């Protein structure tokens, strides 16, 4: 037995206490999520902190934490931050559970084939599943133990998001396609059907790889946009938020055009260039409008400017997304439908399309969850990098007071090594 009288191999009293504390923390998170879902949904959809107001309970909790947050605008910011994370965990948990169920069902229906290691096709999805699970774990940790310790929660969120972004990409660097076949290249070349299957598997793997990598990659720039615009509404005399959002515009457009070029190679659609105008116009116009928000202004002008920027972005993205789905629905690659609701004929058989509505819904839900987490990560980083600056006018003094409390709660002014730790 142990020194405290517990049987050998059983958890000690201290270990049991830790497990009870962890269970209580998770339980409090679940209870909090259920009771504040409507409020969290409303707050997380807002990028204007003049429209977010902390509750009396939240203000009291923030005033009692160490260091205390007593500035009303700083309290509103942390209330928005908490709601954004709580809504994100709903999306991430739902996406993870559905993806896990799909993965288990696919493994249960696994059938081996001569000359093919079909299990290799599951490896990229498994890597993404593991990374998504780790992100859920870190967000729950941040909510359970870091609600009133934003600095600690910030580090947990940063780790979780980084793993969710980098983990699947590292897995995709492994040449899974070359590991799939147990027959040699000479046998493949001698058999026309085998050659066709090899090329088809490469195509299916390519589409799968793009779909697996999209959520993490597409979350970066929209998350930075939202963080920068949200920061501007809280600190209208500061420029770093809109400057970061404006700088992200061209890089976002460059990333999107690479994806569209890959898509055009698969689709060969004359309509795609017209759709690309709207998809690329969203980040470019958003970045251009953000440059006008970089100068100091009052809260009303900042709020109106942010609303205008988001309206332009939503219109362009909405038109572009609808057009892209219409193109996908009318596209076949090597005779196989890319997107559809019903089965279609392929090589004399009725087969499911490469992507269905459920796949797009899962992609959108996961993308939104990851984007919300990165919005918080980017927002924390921007606040920590923003100098307090001058306070020789009432507006500057008010923003400086708010910024000091936000920076203090997040852990103070970072050095270069701490910022990227």
C-alpha cells in the first residue's frame, strides 16, 4: 500500500483531489456553456465592442481577480473574449465528435484490397482528428482554469491553435500515396486498370488533403481581421489593430488565389474567374478600407467604419461562396462528381460525390470554431504589442487606462521571445 494507506496501484489522496478538482472545473464549464449560449452567440458574432457590455456578475468577478480589472471598457473586452471562447468550444466539440464518429464508421467498414494499403488513406484524417482533439482540450483548460487568469489562458489557447494549424500540415508532408501500393511500378504500368486506379487515388487524396488543411489555414487571416477591427472599436485612438488587418489583406488574397488556381486545374471552369473577383475582392477591399481606420478617431467613427468594412466583406464573400458552390455542383473530375446531394453514376456504379452538404457543414463549423479561437489569440497578441502611448488628451488618456488594464491582465508587456513562446 501507499504511505497514506491507499492500496498499491490506487490513486493517492492528492491525486484523487486533483481529479475531483479537474472534474469540477469541467463541470462548471459545461454548466456555464449551457446557461450562456444565447449571450455567447450574440457576442461572438460582434466585432464592435461598443455593443458588448459585461454583466454585473462578470464585472464583479473581474474586479476581484489578480490583477483586478476595473476599467468598464476593459471588462467589456474580457466579457467578449470569454463569450467568444465559450461559443468556439461548442463548434469545436461538435465538429470533433461528428468527425470522430465518421472516422470510426469508416474504420469499421474498412476492406482490404489486393495490392493496396487502403488504411494509408486514413492517416491525414487521423492527424487532423488528433490535432482537433488537442485544440478542444486546450480551450476547455483555458475556460476551466483560466477564466479569471487571461494570461494563463492565452498561453493555452496559443498552444492549442498552433498544434491545430501545424500538426495536420506536417502529417501532409509525408508521401502517403507512395506508401499505399504493395505492387511495384512495373506491375502498375503493365495494367491499365491499375494505372487508372493509382491516378484516381492520387486525385482523391489531393482533394482530401486540401479539405483537411483548409480550416486551420483559412482561419488565420479572417481571425486577424476580426481581432484588428475589434481592437479598433475598443481603442479608437490606437492604430495597430487596423494596420494589422490592412496588412493581412494582400496576404489573404495571395493565399486564396493559390487555392483558386489549384481548383481551376481540377475544374476547368470559365465561371471561376468571375467568382474569383468576389472571393479575392473581400480581403483586398477589407484591407483597403482598414487603412482609413488606422488614424486616431472617436468611438462613433471607429464603430461606423468597422461596420462598413464588415458589410463590404460579407457581401463579397457571400456572392463568391454561392458562386463557387454552384460551380462545384456542376463539376466532374475524371467522371466523378465533386459536389452533390445525391449519388451519381460513375463507371457504371452509383457513387457518392467527393464532397456532400454534410462535408461542407462540418468544414464550415470547424473553420468557424478555429477562427474564433485565433481571433482571441491574435487579439491578445495585438494588445500585448500595443504601446500605452500618450495620455495628454481625454480620449488618449481613456484608451491608455483601458490598455494598461488589458495588458496587465494578459501578463504585461512581452519581449520578443515571450511573444512567440
